[in-house]
């Protein structure tokens, strides 16, 4: 009788699996559509950028990248990213820790503020900074009196970059910290650890891969931001042009090969970001699989329950 019961259960499970699976032709069509869409709208434009960048040879390509105005744009982009990403890193860790570990008034409002850049056009955010810190803005006379310039200068570019990128790290860490719970931190505090020791030795190691993932996405967006930076920078050649603004300016000047050469830097950044993202995902999946199969893992995590 147990054998018949087991056989009947296996047949029922196989029938249930077949019932929820799509026919083979449906799967092939969906996969083909997905690959076709990705090829036409993602892969081909990326390949075209690289082909156009080298269309006149390596020497014009290198000449476009070594142009003083292009080097200035690259340097300004790196400076803006080097300032905004660490600030977003500190904010993202603090905000995600507060939201996931504590209950306090205004928590929902803080989450809404974090999501605000996702719902506002970058151009509108740039205009907002002009209305605040421009010459005719709210704080314009005060800044002018102290001879401090924000708009059409590096501080404005950094502010615009900060605004459009600060959700990335926080939004990556919040669900991870919420899934981790507070039991480990409470155990560490019970054993005598202080707050800093608990954060450094318990909380941070458990979210390190998600944190690195968020930093990679934040950096990619910071270096590729166009809308908000174009409003607050003034597009001053050699002074406030970033890489995306330099690409637009070269293209509008009918210097297509140089525009594609500079754009290839952003394309290579996208490829590097994708490679790091994939490597991190594989690392996280590998660590999770090891945790499930580890002899020290709880039995209910890697052993199926016995059927009666």
C-alpha cells in the first residue's frame, strides 16, 4: 500500500506540473521575442556605438578622447561620482538601518522621500536647484554676498547627481535588512557588544554583497546622468561639461565620430556594470546554496520533510 500511495502521489505531482507549464511552442515564442527585443533595442545600439567610434581608425578615436575639453569632461564626471557615491553610501546605510530595524514617527514619510527621485523628472529636479540656488533663486542673494557659486559650477553638478542617485543604495539595502530581522543584533547586544561593534561585525557583513551591488548601480547612474546635470551645469565647454553633455555637444557640432568615441566610454561603463552585477548575483546565489547545503545549517533549510 505505501508503494501505491507513493506512485499515485508522483503521478499527481507530474500531472500538476504539466498543467501549469506552457506548451513548448509558447515557451519558444516568448523566449524568441525576448531575445529579439533585447538584440534590436539593446545589443545592436551598443555594437553600433563601438563600430562608429572606431569607424575612422584608432588614431581619430584616441584623438577624440585626448582632446582637452573631453579630458575635462571625464575629470569632472569622475569628481562628481567620487563625491556623490560616498555620500549616498553613508545615507543609504543609515536610512536602511533606521527603516528596517526601528519603528518611529515619520517612517513612511522617509520612505516616500527616498522614492521621490524615481517619480520626478531629472530636468525638473535640476530646475528645482536653479530656483533655490540660482542668481534669482531663494538663496541666490545670500550665496552671491558670500561669493559662493552653486549653479553652473561643481557644487550644483554634485547636488543634481546626489538627488537622482541617492535612492539606489537605500532601496537595495532596505529589503535585505528587513529579511535579516533583528535577532542577530539583539543577540550581539545581549552578549555585551556596543552599537558600533554590532553594526560593524554583525549587520554590515550580512548585507555586504547587496551594499556593493547598490554602490555599482549608484556609480553607473552618477556617471551617466544627463537631464538634471544639463540644467544646472550651463554646458560650459571645458568647465562644466560631463561625459554625457560632451557627447551631446560633439554630436550637435556634427562631429559624429568623436561623439561616438566619447560615448563608447559610457558603453564600456555599462558593460563593466553589467559584468559586476552578474558576478555579484552569481556570488550571492553560490553563498545561498552553500548555506543551504552546509552541515551547520538548520535541518529544515536543506532537508525535505518526510511524508507520512
